[in-house]
C-alpha cells in the first residue's frame, strides 16, 4: 500500500512539474505569487 502511494505521489509531482514548465502556466504562477505577496504586505 505504501508503495502505491509513493508511485501516485511521483506521478502527480511529474504532472505538476511538466505543467509548470509551460509558458502560459508560468505567467499564471507568477501573477498568483505576486498577488499573494501583495496581500501579505498590506497592513491589517
């Protein structure tokens, strides 16, 4: 059971990595990170 969980995690990680390499997804990731950073810098 533990082996299957490891294989599934590796498969998901590979998919996430391959999607993150696409230019249109890189732009989305950068804008999301900037939005989170901006939200974190706002005073409460």
